């Protein structure tokens, strides 16, 4: 699903660099087909590194993590079901 943001501004150069760093971090984290609790914490830290969460970061996580978990391409071990 494509989300259109009518009032969205182009992202800043700083945010673009963080987005690129986040993408690389996620790609390394999912390369083995599994996301660990520590890897997820690193991803969260990267997302929060500029003090805000931009929609592009959420979209990147959706595409590279959540969609793959839903299709079974990726597993995770950070949830505590007890």
C-alpha cells in the first residue's frame, strides 16, 4: 500500500544519511534470515538517533522486516510470550 502525504516536505540531508545507515543496518541484520533482540535494539537506536521518527524509517522497516516476517522469509526472537 502506498501512503501519500499531502503536506510532506523532502527529507533533510541529515535524515537521508540516517535512512541510508538504517537500511544498511537492517540489511545486515536480516541477512541470516533471523532478527535477534540485540539487532532489533540496534535498529530502534538508529531510528531514534535524530530524536524523531520519520515516515520513511517506518516504511523501510515495514518493507525490510515486517513484510518478510509475514511471508515467512524472516524469523525473529525478540518477543517475550511468557
